[in-house]
C-alpha cells in the first residue's frame, strides 16, 4: 500500500506559542486515519497545515511523495469538511456541491450530474434546490461532506464533523462515514476529541496531547497497549498506580503492587525503577484471595454495568466495573474485597 | 435592500399584535411628522402659483410641471416642445451621483475590508478615524476643500514645489472637483455599511472556496461579494441618494457646467428670485425618480433571493 501523507517532524509556532512540537505521521492510501486528542492539542492546526491554510514552521508534509510546502490550498488535491460546515449561504445545495467541480472546469451538465449523484449518496436529492439555511444541522453536515467529496480529492480532511450533531444522529453518521470511505476509497483524516468516535471508525488512530503525537495504532493497540499515562487515561477508563519494577525481560515486567503482591505484565517501559501501571477496571474480578485489597466506598448503578468506587488498603482511589448480571455478587459499601487481575488487566507504562 | 433580508418576527396572531401595536405609536408619530407631512407639503406647494417676491398664492395649477417639461416660447404662446434644460440637469446629476457612488465603492470596499480584518481592539480606532471629518460642518469642509485645490492653494503649490507640474492645475469649477467633493462628503456612508457586512462575513467561507480550488479573485467574485452584497447595496444607496440632491459640492467646487439638481432646487427657495412651486415640483420629480430606482432594485433583489 502506498503512502498518502507523510508528515515529517512538523513544528508549528504562532509567535512564541508552539501548537505542534515535531509531529511525524505516515498515513496510508485508502486509510481511515483519526487524530484524537483533547481540545487545544493541535488537531485543527495539523489539518490546516495539510490543507494549506497554515504554513509549517519546520519540517515538511509530503502528499503521495511530493513536498506540498509551496502549494496554495487551491492547488492541493485535498478537500476539507469544516467543523462549522462553512456552506456558501447564497448558493443552493446543488450549487454548493458542484462548486469544486466548477472550479476545476467541469462543464455545467457534467457537474450538475455528478453533484446530483453525490447528493443521492448522502440521501439529500430532495433538497437540491434549498439554501443551506433551510436545512437542519445534520443535513448541512451531509451537504458539507458531499461538497468536499464531489471533486474526488485524494485525501479528505474532516475536522470534528459530527460534534455539532445530537447523539442519535452522530451514531448514525459514524456508520455512514465509514461506509462512504469504503465506497469511495478516498483517504480520510478524521479529527475528533471523542474517543468512542475514534475507536468505532478508524483503521488507525494517532493520540495527540499538547502538540505531540503520544501513540499511533489501531483501536485495539491503543486501548490494550497504551504507552503512557496520557493515552491509558484518555482512552477508556483506567486505574493508574505508581509501582516499583523489579525486572524487565522480553517485554514482560515483574512488578510489585501496592500491598506487596508481585505480578508479571506486558510493559511499555524498558528500564526498572518507579513507573505507573494501568489497570483496567473491567478486567478485575472479586475473589477470595486477590492481587489487591480494597474497601468499597460507593456502588454506582450504570445499567449494563456496576461501578464500584473503592480505595486500596494503601490509600489509592480505585475503580472496579462489574457486569450487571443476575449472578453478580455486589459487595456492600464499606465491605473489603480482594481483587483478582484477569489476563490483560495490567500494563506497565513508560512514565 | 438590506432591510428586506431580516426575517420578520414570528408573531402568534392577535396577542402579538395587541402588544406591539401601541408600542409602534411613537414610531408612526415620528414618521408622520418628519416624513409624511413635509413630503405632503412639498407635493401641495408644487401645484400652487408662484408669488413674485418668493412664497406662494393658493391657486392650484400645473404651471410648475409645465415649466419643467415643456417650452412654450418666451411669451408662452408658441406650441409646446420638450424643454431640455432641466432634464439635462437631471441627467447630468444622475450621472455625477452614479460616478461618485462607483468611486466611493472602489475606495470604500477595500477600506472597509481593511478595517474589518484588523484585530478587534484597533477596529474601533479606525472606525473613529473614518468618522472624524463628520465632527466638522459639511459647508466648512467643502470650503476647505476648495481652498486646498484652488490655483494657488496648498495642493498646487506643493506639486509645483516638487517639480511635478509647472503650471497650477485648474481644478476648481470642474467635474473633477465636484466628484472630489462628493467623494469626500459621502465616502463614510459607503465604508460603514460595507464594514458592517464584512465584519459579519465568515472567513471560513473563503477558506472553503480556496479548499475547493477557487483562486483569490474567483473567491472574491463568487463568494465574498455575493455574501456582503446587502452591505454594498446599502452603501450605494446611502451615497447615491444624497449625491443626487447635493448642492454644496456642485455650488462651491463646480461651475455653471456642473450645475446639478440640488443647486437648482436650492436656488428656487433663495431670496426673492426664487420660485417655490417650481422648486417643489423639481423636488417631487427627483423623489419620484429615486423611488422608482429603489423599487425596481428591490423587486429585482427579492426575485433573486426567492430562487
Ligand atoms: N491562529 C492562532 N494563533 C495563536 N495560537 C493558535 C492559533 N491557532 C491555534 N492556536 C493555538 O494552538 C493550539 C492548538 O490549537 P488547535 O489546533 O485549534 O487545537 P484543537 O483543534 O486540537 O482543539 C492551541 O493552544 C491554540 O490556542
Ligand atoms: Mg479543533
């Protein structure tokens, strides 16, 4: 598979503030790639650098092998779905979708036909003659999508396109986006701060924080094998405990838990000493003799799950999730339980 | 027009009207006293008979309109032919006003754009600077302009001192001077509404256009101008209408060849030479003309939007 976008040590500074600190990524052709991170981590900045609205301060961006530094946005074969859609308010839906084709010099009849097909694809054929202001938020979002896809860009950039929609619509659009990407074969670079969105749609995810890429991998990689505290905490729910590492050998660490129990677990750290360990709350079970001992403080009913807010005997806060099955033995608040770490519950982090 | 773009408030029938009705009374009173009444007065005067030392006699006649449009010879006994004098003055005025509007637009749009794209803090300063000349009376400003551009005024003196010209440019009493006067008088009326429109413009639209392969020029033509059009139209109307009726700039800066409607009307109400019914008739014709232009325009506009 060829590389669609190659980002090499890109630094972006605004005056004295640095938005991107040496970001490097490689995105394959045809990939659904997601940039995931909290607000302000530099996702939009990176997209804007790819689209050409911002110049990079250092480093370079290659598009199918070509350095695109000197190209203005209107010469980059890349289209964007803007966060606030940015539909042209004075043009009909059809004219909006046909705009990119018109600029590329496609004849009126051809572009009208193609824009019509795009509208069909996003189920908006009936709205072709409306103005954007006469559409709902979800419909506007789909127009923005059709408009960006119509000129058949090599890469489509999507900046939090679903964040303005309500939950039901957002969930439906996730599936639709994924389907569209597979149908068109266009490389998608999707930006979101919503980890669930990222996990459900992406081929690969880059987790970003404070202008740096923390980890790149598939949804499973990132959830099961986070490299550091930021990733472990940002993706899903986890317990972070400070531990002493006795020995690391062949990717397996021997760790002493608070309370004295020793376990072995996979590791992102390479040197012994003080590190943090991530323990996923849903991979714990209550047993007679366990690796950790905790006192339950509160039981929160979540429907499918029960969340136990507990405290280890050594004082750390600790969360446990139990499936809400009929057989579940729910400990009462105040009781002390022994916890058994199941396979894959614990992972030693680099920091 | 700009006003036509705002959606009407969604009232729920009689309850809404019952509340808003009384609240509108002051507005109607104001419009009545300051708009309807003077126009009615003007309309009535245009049908009265002229008195010799100014003023009117209450005899209804069409004499004023007759004088405007028809020529019946020196003693009024020849068969009527079309009187071109006043129509020519009107035509020239429309031309001058249109040209002034165009120049104001060409200069005002980039100015407004510049101000609207400054950081929010400095915008207020720029806007203030644009309005500063308005703290001085229009008459004084126009006289000052005349002083600046006269044969041995500062402009000519400095151009000669710089060696750019050898003889002073005869600027006063030319069309150019009138244009300069109109431009100087009404430029802010273009800048302010265009600024208001550009300030509201969502620059993400320009980025979207560039993203879809539009060059800067095409973006301006296809996206920016159509979106800020209401502001441009408001600016054009605000410059065109007063330019059409202007008399200070043409009087002070122009000569006999640049005589405009404003001066014609102004003259009819001065001293004992005047002819009030004729001045009123000319004012009514001017107003009718302006209303026709605006109506035709508004029609075209709503049709364009209803697409
Ligand atoms: N034009 C700008 N001028 C100055 N700082 C900026 C500008 N654009 C973004 N930043 C800063 O860069 C950082 C990253 O912003 P952004 O890329 O918008 O984050 P995200 O999209 O992940 O929320 C933020 O700290 C933001 O304040
Ligand atoms: Mg953003």
